[in-house]
């Protein structure tokens, strides 16, 4: 009887250790996925900003050409 109880206890401990390991792996996987998502979002945001800045520069250049205003450079207007 004591031997059976001891075996049940060992089994329960083993199951608990396995569950804990699985949870740690899940947390690590989740953390990795979140890091990947944040990196992707940062890259996407950076690329969108570059596209926006290029469009803005183009609009400023076109406006300057229409107005004949060349007193300020495009870079000065964009960074103002």
C-alpha cells in the first residue's frame, strides 16, 4: 500500500514537472512571437514613415515649383 502511494506521488510530481516545463516553453514561445511582432511593426512603421516623408518632399517640391518659391530647401521645409 505504501509502495502504491509512493508511486502515485512520484507520478504526480513528474506530471507537475512536465506541466511546468510546458508552461515555460509556452511563455518563451509567446515572448518570442511578441518580439517578432514588435520588430515587424517597427519595420512597417519605419517604412511607412519613409514613404510619407518621400511623398511630403514631392508635394513640397511641386508646390515650390508652382509658386516659384525656392528660398527654402525641401529638407528645411520637411524638418521644420
